[in-house]
C-alpha cells in the first residue's frame, strides 16, 4: 500500500502584542471563527471565500498561515489579516486579575 502525502505551505508571523480574539470575532463575524471551547479560546481562525488557506490567530499575537499552495500565497494571506487588524483602530482594555494583576491597554498597530 502506497501512502500519498500532500505538501502545503505554512508561514508564520508575529504581531508582537496580544490580540483580543473575542473582539476580532465581533469585528469580523463573517471571517473569524472563534469559540471559547476550541483550544480554550486561545486561537481564532481567519478565512474568506477568496482565500486558499486560512490563518490561525493566537491570543499571543502569533499568526500561522496554512493550506496554501505557494509560499507567496501564504504571505499574501498573512498580510491580508494584518492589514485588517491595522484597520481596526479601537483601543481595548483587558483585565484578567487571575492571570495578571493590571489592566492591559492595547493600542492600534
């Protein structure tokens, strides 16, 4: 029996700041899949109809593009979500005293 493998591109990026995934879901409800029950709410997925793959967005600000056929397409899809995040100019405050005893203010990127 011969196994068949499909190779897809994976590219990563970092925003160097945390991301409020619940806010992203509210801002982009058609394109963001985020559920508190999926991986404890630590990751959201960005996907549009025109995208070849999808981009995983982690609360830490790390991004992973998966499922594209070329590295250029992977980077293009990463840039797409980064530009969407830059359009979102609202300031957000996160306060989770169980994790960190101070408020985190997220400024626009």
